[in-house]
C-alpha cells in the first residue's frame, strides 16, 4: 500500500518499507525555503519513528535539479544574528539526518548545489545521474555554506579539493564527483530508478537495527579520537550482539540457512 502525504513544497510517500521524501519546488530548482526545511524535518522524524520503514530516499522533483541550494530570496534580508540562527537550524537538520537510525539515500538528478549538496552529504548513499552537477557556489554570492558544507565536504573528499571547490565555487560533473568519492554511483538518467532500487533491495536483506548501529558507529566515531571511537565501536558491537536479529543471523549461518531478520 502506498501512503502519500501531499504538502505544498514537499512530498512524503511511504511504499512498502521505503519512505520517499521529495523536495517539491521544481520551478525554483527545489531551493530550500523555510517551509521545505520544516517539512523535511517532520518527514524524517516520522520516517525514523515508523517501525515499518527500513530505508529513506531523499530526492528532488522535476528533471533539472535535486536542489539548487538555500532559497536566495529568503537569505537576502537576514541580519547577521538571523543568518547565524538559520545556519544552526539547518545544521541541526543535517546532523539529525546522520543520527536517524535508518539509511538515507540521496537520489540525485541535475543540480546539486549549495544547501542541496549539504543535504546530500548528510545522507548515507549518494546515487547520481551522469547529468548531475555538484558544487558549493556560495562564494560567488560572497557568502559561505551554512548547512555543514565546509565541514562535511572536507571530511568526505579531503582538505585540498574541498578548499579548491569552496574557494572557486566550481561546479563539477558527476564523473568527477565519483572520482573524488563525493558520490557512490553514477548512472545514465534512465537507469537512476533501478540503481536506487538495487541499493534498497540489498539494504532490505539486512537487519534494520544493525544498519542503524553501523550508521552511528561511523558517524559518531568520526568525531572522536581513534581510541574513543574504537571503544565506541566495541559498545556498538555489544549492542549488535544483544539483538534478536544477531542471534538469528549467527544461528542461521550455523544452520546453513537464510536468516530472517525482524529489525529487533
Ligand atoms: N534560490 C532561489 N531561487 C533559485 C535558486 C536558489 N538557490 N536557484 C535557482 N532558483 C530559481 C531561479 O531564480 C529561477 O527562478 P525564476 O524562473 O523565477 O527566475 C529558477 O530557479 C530557475 O533558475 P535559473 O533561471 O537560474 O536556471 P539556469 O538553468 O539558468 O541556472 C543554476 C541554474 C546554475 C542552478 C542557477 O539557478 C543558480 O546558480 N542557482 C543558485 C545556486 C546557488 O548559488 N546555490 C547556493 C545558494 S546559498 C546556500 O545554499 C547556502 C547554504 O549553505 C545553505
């Protein structure tokens, strides 16, 4: 059964075990205004809480853009204090995406710029078409990324290339983004649905609770010293071993049969 919640600027659909969140301002290349960001936060909270949902897909409406960034119209009139608070709010949303205990896949076709790339970088998978363009062009507006871009780009591709992209505002094609490991996969436009489905199919064979622990181990561990992160990994390992699914996974292996996970 498909459940569709139609909102003006964001579509939120649940089909089977997958929740799809679509940024829905195609005429503005899905630019992020306050309404989109609020609805996005609400949709993610709902998808995380829904025990039936295994995977979340984030995408953009239309065939031109995943998202061309923050709504420049809205940014224009902000004071320094308002801009700082807005930045903290968007950062809270992107950080929340990294804490959601379910895989989030960014399905990218077209422009993926500024705040759009910041959202994509907070996802766990980035699957893009070969027509997609990536960049943090804020410098061209004499501003800087405020949704986590300076930090996540640097963590994902390293300081050398991150500073180059940030300081020149250059847009790069998907193939270059793949080379820099900014995206996982690049496919022709007509193969995008199948590529995303293939990842979903693979993830659905795993225990949802284990996927959540893996996500926490990587994302939280990255912010710790190696020693602390290794200890944290051991704690997550302990939590994994305490799940019903791990009992089933280990037993199924020993019984030489396929495991059946319940996400518990
Ligand atoms: N905010 C608001 N509106 C936007 C927008 C944005 N970020 N990006 C595009 N649009 C609107 C355009 O104003 C235009 O609207 P109208 O038809 O009403 O004029 C419509 O979308 C189509 O855009 P263009 O006519 O510009 O399309 P194009 O094909 O000529 O160019 C583009 C496409 C290169 C992506 C260009 O739109 C562009 O450069 N957009 C801005 C990209 C950008 O600078 N993003 C960073 C924003 S700041 C940010 O994101 C801060 C942060 O860290 C969160």
